[in-house]
C-alpha cells in the first residue's frame, strides 16, 4: 500500500519551518553546509514527474523521476522500466541519474541538482542519489513497504555517510499515490 498521508512518525509532531540556508545566528548552524535553494517549486517538479510516470508501459509500475540542475535546467527524466528492459535496476531514479550524469558529461557528480520522484525511493535508489551527490530529493507518496527515506529505512539521513541531501517528502502525495494504487489494483484483478 502506498501511503499518501503525512511523514511516518509525524503524528502529534508540530511541522517545523526549515531555513533553506543556515545562518550564523541560527543555533547549531556553525559548520553546517548551506542547503541547495529550490529554483522551481517542488509541486511543479512533482507534476513533471507525474507526467513522466503516465508514460510507463502496461507492465511497469508508473513511477516517474525528473532531475534539474542548480540553475533549474532539466538534466533528465525517466520512467520505471524494469519490465520493459528486463533489468531489476531500471527504476526511474536510476535511469534518470544515469541520463543526468551523461548529460553533464563531466563525471558522475550531480552536485547542486534536485531529483523529484513520484514515490519514496527504495534502498538502491536512495543509495544511488547519495553516491551521485544529489543536493535535494523531493518525492510524492510515502512507501511504507520499501521506502528508504524515512518509512522503512532512512538511508539519505544516515550520519555515517559523507553526503546527506536535503529531503522533502509527501509533496502532492495523494496525486502520486493514485496511479500506483490503480496499477496494483489492476495487477490483483489479473
């Protein structure tokens, strides 16, 4: 089941405003790296990812991903294609990361970039975006069964890693959950 509600464990917690850039006056800000500033509204990025998800083949889970550079230029977009390609790693995020790295042409580091995806990334995809040095992750629906950005695990915020992207989850969660729920309902019917 895809969760479209608030972040897991958020019940009873007050939402906190987060500064995009840490200031010296902010307690505990010393030594923290500034976060990437959004160039395009997160909702618009998720809408773009939803449009990509709508192009999924009939046997592939409709998940879409879009990557933009620090200047707001779209670097890549991809749809989940595991079944179409017969490749267990052909998740939308992985395909988008590969295409963005190729578009940049200067290696694998996607510093300053934002990855937007319609559902919370799995462990493989969360690890890949950390390794690619993606600055921000924006996702739609929470995935309590396989999500690795807060639901089941929290790979991207693990303090033992040398890179931790900023994360915003649950953006247009209901709209992102709907095509996934419809897909899995069709799968159950046969």
